[in-house]
């Protein structure tokens, strides 16, 4: 199906837009260097393990960081010698009364490992996930005796999960990591070389990423379109309540 329009604005994933949707036909040397990791590094991907617990654990702070006697090792090549636990016992909407949800998150620069494993060997992918969550539960037991017996459910979101739900390239959590010069202009531009009436804006537009960057990008690309069509750019703020 073809939809005709005067201009196209993509807010999709940067890599998918430039190298899959547009087949890499509108690039220059800087864009290729960015793709190959020669200008900026991808932001970390995340391993997020969530446990449903049959106690509320309100005797513990909702957020803790603490060292572990042995390292937690991931098959992606990353290891950690400290944990962060987040008990959501302050939010009654996440679990029935008397129960709670607890999450542990970890950063990795090798999200591609999990993505490729899920794609190529689903059984091995599930096996590695189980090993990881079991090893994590063993470490949690040392800090919170009895917690293993309280686990009623386990959810493990890997970089492959992030890719499936967000389409973010290689499961990156936010886009690009800032470079050495954090004040440098972004290598991602609103337009692509050789492609007219096309604009790009998303959290990939500036290093750091996240929702604030996406909002700024939306504002700035709107200003660019207004300038192109000789329209006044006006910000209409909601009335003060």
C-alpha cells in the first residue's frame, strides 16, 4: 500500500529507518562511521529480572545497593559484584495485598548476544535465562534469607525483549552514549543526504536519548518544517489551572 504525502517524518529506530526502510541508499561517510561505532557508542542495554514475592518485604528499604561475595556472571560476557534491589511494596497496584514485586536491573554492552541467541537457538536462550535468574536468586538469598521460598513468579526481560517491544537497535536502552565532548553537535541530523522532503526525529537525535530528547527533537523538527513552509512557529501552552 502506498500513501502519498508532501513530507515524511520518521520517528522510528535510527538504524531501521536509515539502513532497513531506506536500504542504506541515503548515507554519507559520517552516517557509516556512526553505524560502525566509530563516532559514538551505543547506550547500554538492560537485563531486567523481576520477581513476584508472596510477602510484602516492607521491613526493607524500597531500594538497596550492596556488594556480593561472588560475582553474578552473564553468558553475554558481563559480570557484576554488586546488586541493586527495588522492592515495589510502596505501590499497591503491582501486587495483591501482602505481596510485592522486586526487580533487579543490570547494564550490558553486549545486548547482541541475547538477541542472536533468541533468534538462533530459542531453547538455549530459555536455558540461559533460567540459569541467570536462578544464580541471582541464590545471591539474593544471602541478603534476604527465605526469599527463594517466597518467589511465586519470575520475569526476565533481556535485550532481545527490548528489541521486540521497542525496536531499539541492538536492544539499546536510550540510543547513543555521550562522547568525550558532550557539547559537540550531534552526528544525527534531521535530514538525510540526497533525500528531499524527508525528516528524522527521535531519541537517537542526541546522545543520552530518552524521553526528554525525543520531546526536544519533536519541537525542533517542527520549527524546521515551519521555516521551510514560511510559517510562524508558535508554542501554545496550556492555561494555568
